[in-house]
C-alpha cells in the first residue's frame, strides 16, 4: 500500500510541474534510461534473541544495474523526476560460514529534485536528492554441516536456535519481500549531443534502512518447523550508470546578441611611445638610474653580478663557520659517534596500524627515526613491506597491505628521501607474526621498513 501511495504522489507532482514552471525555452518533459554497475552495501543480518533466525555479516558482489526516469525540466536549472532503479546482488556466505548463502534484489522508486549547472557549454554537471519506496526481495539459507571427515555434525553459527536440543539438526531459510521508505543522493554529468538528446552519466547512493523478513527453521531429523525471523540492517546500494535523456518538444532559438558598440581610439602619444586618450594618462618618466643593489661587503652597485667575489666559507655539523671542512670538530649524535650509529649494514623500523586502517599515527615519528639515520649514514636503499591480520578476505587484505606500505612510502618521500631508493610491496595476510585464521591481531597489522646502508663504520 505504501508504494502505491508514493507512486500516486509522484505522478501528481509531475503532472503539476508545467503549471509551476515559468515560460522558458528549455522547459519540458523528458525520458531517461541508464545502465551500469552497482553493488549493495555490506549488511548485518540479525534476529531477536528468543527466536531462531539467520545472523551474520554479508558482503555484496557487484552486478549490472539499470535505471529509468520520467521527468520535467523547469528550464531554470531545476528538474523534477520519477526514478526507478533495479539491482540484484549475490551476498555470498553469511558470516563466511560454510553451508550458507544470501541474495537480495531491490527495486526502488524515487522522486528526485535535481539542480543543473549550466555554465559549461554543452557539458552540464548536476546534483540531486530523492525520497521514495523500496521493494526488497531476500533469499537466505543456513544449515548445519558435516566436518571434513563426514563424521561430526557441526552446528552452524549462522542459524542459532536457543531451543534446540543435542543431536537436533536445523536449517534456517528466508524467502520473503519487504517494503521500506528510502532516500538517495545523485551526482552526474550530462553532454548535449543535440537540442533534444543528452548523454547522461551519474552516480547514486541509496539507503533503505532496516528490512525485516519472515522465514522458518526446520528440524531436518523429525521435520518440525517453526517461525524464524531475520533483519537486514542499514541496507543500501552504490551504482554508477550511463545512458541518454531525450527531451520532448521543440526548443526555440534564442535571438543573437546585439553587436558591441565601437571601441574608442587612443590618439595621444606619450614620451615612451605608448598611445593614450590624454596626457594625464601617460606613465611618469623614470628618474636617472642609481645604484640599488647592496653587496655582501656593503658596497652599492647597479646589478648583483657587479659585486666583488665573496670568500668561500663552510658550515660544520655543529653550526660553526670555517674556511676548510677538514677543520670541523668530530661529528657525534647525542653523544654517540656515527661509527657506532652506522656500524651495522641493516636497520629496521616497524609501524603498527589500527584495525582496517591504511594510515597510522606512528608513521611520522617512525620515519623521523629513519631520517635521523639518513642524516648521519649513507642510506643505499629502503624496502617497505605492508602486512595485515587474517580477518577479512585475502583479496581485501592484500589491497589493505599495499595501502599501508604506500602510507610509509609517501611519508618517506614527503620528508626528503629519494623515491628511486625506495621499493614497496604488500603481503596481505600471508606472513603473520602470530598465526591464526580470521584473527584480529595487533602485531600482524604492520608495515616493516628495512634500511640498507651503502657503507658502514662511518668515519668519526
């Protein structure tokens, strides 16, 4: 019933649009069609604590998305549009638990208000927002499964039932449809191919809130069935689509602008040959040239190149000024000689990261210690390797480890290390310090920075 009421309201608003619009060459009805790629947001599936039901986190796979729109262009940057969007996604295993899966299909009908930026010639960026109703179909199954040897029945964590007894095997299923109010944000770019046809590409984010589904749990031994409810929390989607808009009706041609008035002509010649309208507009004549550059010895000349040569001096590591670097005092660092500091060919530093973060608050201080080494020792090269813990998918962890390695490389370059001396890579979850499957471990979330010195035992 809710979606029928919203459809009626949207149609009434569109039918009233022409009476609200002022006369303009570009106003009128249009039809839009787009296809592209979309993915539903990550969803938490929950249930009430007193009933069985499917629970766990799911991650959507991408799929083809499509959108149709019927709208009215008011001709003064604003458009009003009814927009229908459809997307089907495979959500994979529930909580990455065997013998479980989830799928969702959403069909959303939104009423959008859109603002066009028309100061870019044939290009027309736009932004918009909309509200409407969403029809969401969900399919999810989770059941107990045997171990690898086939000798022990393992109770699935994706289908807990507080009432089941030992030896009871269970299957939870959801095959249901829910309706919810939703909202969306749009950002797009149009290109006027003709007066009527526009190439349209846009990104949209939709949010559906919480979706509630009824299902059932079945004892696979005796066939006893009982209700099982599941809630898909904070569901939504992202989509990037391209297509065309077609405007109905004819566009009147705007009259050409009037020709500009003739420009006045300057007819007075100044002392420097420039032409102006009267003598008061001439530039002031310059005074005779005077020496304006003060040299290091206090003498004044016309140009800096006329200054006498300045004696060569050098600044030692401790700030003292000498005429020969060989007479600088021995270089030390906090009382430790550089021979001790550079006595080993390799040095290493480790940066640790918070869970699922690609940057660390430790990065700058750690790189400062590396730069301290580079200040006194001959750094040959620096190798940066990013790591993650074992929670999450291997592909995601590999990408996250590369972001962590890039975090250290960017700070090295920002603080003056030659980029050609740096190599980096991400190892994902393949080299944990503390092993364990699907384990959130602080010591495994790290970036290792290995410094190789080109020469060791630097002279004191």
